[in-house]
C-alpha cells in the first residue's frame, strides 16, 4: 500500500507509472516462483537458512517500525493543533514513550 501511494503521489509520466506498476505486480509471483524452485534443495534447519531468515525478519521489522514512526506518526506530531496545545502534546509524547517501552519489553 505504501509503494502504491508513493507511485500515485510522485506524479510521474504515464509510461513510468506503468513500468513501476508492472514491477510492483510481478514481485510476488516471481518470489513465489523462486520459492517453488528452491523448495527441493532448501533445508530450513541449516545454520545458513536460520541466519538468512533472521536477517530478513529483522529487516522487515525495521522497515515496519520506520514506516510507523516516520511516515505515520510524523504527520500527527507536525499537526498545528497538536503543536499549539501543550497538554495534548505532552499526552501524545507520553503515549509514544509508553508504546516504545511496551514494545521494548515485549521483545
């Protein structure tokens, strides 16, 4: 959804948008094809596979946290209504800090 929104907001030429949409649409089927292709030789309990899986999981979690903090929360915190109301600003910051602490404790 994020990539589709970025493509829409970028306002590129129609040809560029069509190419981006094509690559976006082909990503999942190509990944499925690669997965099917290596399924016979893939050992999910090998040390290499576990390290690669851990690195990919960490990268995807980092991207999700970044998207949540930068793209979603930044818009809310830059809202003039929040910036001009001290009590609401303190409440928002305390809530964000509480969420971060709970996330830290969950890990």
